[in-house]
């Protein structure tokens, strides 16, 4: 490590709002009245999938590196900041999900992207908020840093940088939907009603490598709607079990330690 320190002493909160509000805000709205204040990062913005995202830092220290709790006063502060930016939106009614996590900061107070002094083959990357936005460009720059450090890099000869777009009934016209159903009847079976995701899309996501419920969610948005998979989750898990030829009780949300159906719940189902 070079001459800087990483701290996880502060937290931030994100609220995800229903897609029905996605057309009300078309660009990033933020407040920077005082660039030196911690609250300068509060943001309301549309996402790629037309949800609204509300972000605000929490002006109090975290309780440790595992502190991801979202308390009521924190939620109230996040909503208050959002209403200051956009007063005419009923944020409370349309909250779909909320998250809280640590905000990593470094002692230099700026973006850090450089080769380590003791080991040039190791690249130090320390990004203050909102550094994740720069990730694609940072990845390319990190490759160049490694190249200049003398590391022998070889491009994969058969690497394909283009991923074939999945067919989605949510984005299709009526004629396109009819053609999809004609080709594969599973497009006519909507599993996730909140996000209009069909069985065929879930099967395609599994064939592309999804092995967990979150893997399917990230590829199709099944479970990202207002019900947060409370309605479609069991059926998605059943499709995953069927397509991977595994027992239903082995299905997980995100891998080891996240069994989707608790053993005691499964036992009660069998007893009925």
C-alpha cells in the first residue's frame, strides 16, 4: 500500500422507487450549496431501468465494517433530502427497496489509481463517492498501468466483448410479443408480474450462467419490482431447480449461506 489510508467510518443510504415514477425525473438532481459539507452528495436520479434512485450520506459514524443497518431516523433524513431536491414527489408511497452501506474514503480525499510502490504488479484503486460511475474507464486505465509496469499481458484470442441481447416481452410491441410466443410458448407465461418477466427469459438467463435467484434477477429483473420477489420468488426458484436438475431445497438467493427455503419451512410444507 502506498501513502494513504482507507476508512469505513461513514455510511450512505439508497432508496429505490417504483418504475411508475421513472418519467418524472430525466436527469441527475443534486445539491451542492456548500462543496465542503458532507451532505453535498445527496442525489435523486433515474436509473437505466426507469426506477428513481435516492442517495444520501449519513452524518454519523458507522458502528463497524459490518454496519449496514438502516434506522428510521436515517430513512427520514434520506426522504427529507430527496424532498428538498424535488418537493412534489410522494417518495414514501413508492419505495420499493432500501439499502445502507459503508462509504469507503481515503486519506488523500481524491481518486487514487496507481501502481503499488513495493509491488508494481498490484494496482491501488481507492475511489470516493461516486467513483463506481467511473469503473469502466478505471478498468481500462488499470490495464495500462499494469502494462507500463512491465507485466506481460496477453489478450484472449477468442474473447467476445459483445453479449447478445436477451429478448424481453416487456420491451416488445404486441406484434413482437405474438411472434415470440409463437416461437416459444414460455414467453406467454409471465412469472414476474411487477417487471413483466416471462418464463422463457428466466430459462435463457439460466442457460447464460445464472445459478441463483439473484443471478436471475440481475439478468432479467425478476424480483426487482414492488413485491421484491414475494410473489414470483417461489416460481423462479422452481424453474431454476428444474433447469439445473437440482432439488428445490438447494436453491439459494446468492450462493452458499443463503438457502431460499428454510428446512423447517420445507418440512411444514411436506407435513401438509
